[in-house]
C-alpha cells in the first residue's frame, strides 16, 4: 500500500492474463464457461489501454474452504471474545476447533516484508520458519521495492497469492517449491488492456479458483479465471463513488463468507458491501478516516478498517457509520504510522501492519495496549526480528499443517 491521489475520471477497462500451470498433485478447477468479460453492475463498458499478449494455462485452486476475511464478535471494551477466522480459516473445515489457543498470536503469521522484497512465516515465538525472496528491491522511482505488498494463503494452504503493485503483477506461489506457478500482468508496465493491471492491490484466490484483485488506478475489481480471462468486473472505469457502478480508487476487495465482497474506496473514505451477485447492500462513510485501507467485516456485522496515515488509527464502525471502538495514539511507542491492514485474531485481539514503523503489532482492544510485536519500531532491517515496510499479512491457524513449514 502506497499513498495515492485522485487521478481524475478514467475510462479504463479489462485485462487478461499471463499464466503458468499447476504443479503436480494440486487440485485445479474447470474454468467458468463464460470466458468473456462481464460487468455485473453496469452493462456499458469500453476497452482501452496499451499493449497486449497473454498465454493460457491452468491455475491451481484448493478445497472448498472460505477465502473470506472475517473476524469474531467483538464489542468495544468487552471481555467476551469469541473464536474468529481470518482469510482461509474463516470457514475452513480444517480450522474448526473448540479451543482458542492462548497467547497474543494464536498461530503462525505470514508477512509480506515489502521493503526487504521477501515473504516470511513466523511463529508466535518470533522464529522464522519459512522465507522467500520476491523481486529485486529495485522498484520504480518513488516506490519502496518490487517486493510483494500483500500476501494471502490460498484456500488449500499450499500456495500464497501475492500482488506487486509497483510491478503491476499478481502471482501465485507454491509454498513447497518456492516457485511462481501463475501470474497475471506485465512486469513494470501498467495498462488496462487484456493482460495488464495498473496498481493492483489485495489479490485473493476464491474457493472456486477465481482470483480477485483491486485494480486501483483502473478503478475496478477484476475476477480472473484459470485461463487468464476476466469473467466478471465491478466498476466501469470511471473515477466516481457511485457503487455498484463505479468506484473512486478501490484498494480493497475483501471476499465475504456469503460470496459477497467488501470494497474499500480511498477517495471519499467509503466501504461498500456487495452481495454475491454484485448488488449493493450498503455503503459506509468513514468520517474520521482520511485514507481507509482494506476494510474487514466482523462477525457481529461491524466493519474494521485501518487509516493509512501518520499518526494512523484503527476503527470499528457499524454499518450506519457509528464508531464503537478506536485505537489512536498521536505519540509514543504505541503510535501507528501508515497501518495498511488490520483484522481480528481468534482470541479477539487485533493484529495490525504498522508499515512505516517497520513492525507488525497485536493490540488488545480491552486495554488498547500493544501486547505483541514483530519488528523494531522505526528501525528497518533484514536480521531475524526485523522488518522493512511490512505491508501485508495473513494468519495461519494452529491446526493447519503445511509440510516442510510447521
């Protein structure tokens, strides 16, 4: 996540992919029969952009586990915390457990250490158990790196899907081999024609094998099948807050358990909840958030969002926009700087990417205190225990085993 400003009305549309085949032993799905791009919310669309070129092979997918980012029931100041899920664990059959593990971090954590151009999986004891270099650290002028700025487990927990917003590419990585097995976009070349992206953010793989991504500067959300074909699109390419037809710099496309989506719009500070058919259910305006980032849906129906500012803040709001909990410190060791993602852990605590402070922190909402930290505030580094602009993360439930990792 980097700072973006409004670019004016754009008439940008559609992309198709450059892909690679699934590894032996992984499950793949049949691509949807509709191989043409469809805009489920606005029938009028136009193609524009630069360049072209793609190759069609298959993409991996996993079992029917929910890849939605949800959190547990939480009331501000309440001592009653219930188990929750995040990412693939939200509705995964392998993740159901009657016991919530103790400790601030009740499982392992995947971190996209963007400034160091690497991915890490760390334990609650802060031991690195898996790592991989992504990019070369030499991004375009003004960017932090060509490293991954987001990383999420796929539904089978055998792969990681990443996006490189500075490099205009999203990709799927095989955890066991550390190989990129699928990608979409053309490295270093922004565009809107088939096969191109312009500042991609928050790429997810859904249980049905489709990949979603927020294509920020093209003002759209894409759904891409295994063959690299766009089978659905939210947003008509215009820079305008008018959901479900258009979006103003969408940087979040959080999948929901019901098949819907929660879209975050930077400009204007909005979050829009859509049904699985793309129907607008409601819009929330964040009056105290200047730069909302990657809004999440809590199981109690409230929304959790990060304010990508310095000082940064975390807020929980109702669908009507009422603030029910907030973390905001303007100085001291607890002050956040450009937090880009927050979600709720199974124990009820909130974990936060504190990007410009070079750390990931866990906040106890009952006390509003940091109870766990990986990284050293304001001290970037590559040694164990250090990070450099950690911009993405995902939680690995303790009862999910990845061979060769945990």
